[in-house]
C-alpha cells in the first residue's frame, strides 16, 4: 500500500469535508449527544474495522470521538485510511440523523 499523492489526498478530502490533515494523519472529531451515543458509534464500527484489519487511533471523552487515520506500514495516509474514513462517516450519519 502506497501513500496517497497530494492530488489523491485533495480528492479524498473533497469527499470527506469534515476531515482534515493534522500531524500527517487524517483527523476528525465527532460530537454525539452523550457518552452512550459516542461509545455506541465506536462499538457499531468495530466489527467492520476488524474485518478490514485496519484500525484507527481513536479516543472517546463523553460525547466526543476523536479519530486519526494513517497507515503505519506506508508511513502516511493511504486508500485504506480514506476508505475507513468513508465507513466511519456512513456509520456516524446513521447515529447522528
């Protein structure tokens, strides 16, 4: 898996408007109404994440879930990361609707 080029990264960020680059990683902060919803989001995503065998760096504090994505083996952001970001967006939309 190779790092995305600047053009590929720009295209991906166009599809992921809430995401940005921070410290060389894709970064997003989700805000949920409370801890149960935030933790539920993480739990709902976990089976799909495990099936991909590509795990986020993420943290939960009350109603927030902070996510950073990078492919350590490639030394940067790859298609695995943008694909995982798209999955997380799909799951979050269901819970935030």
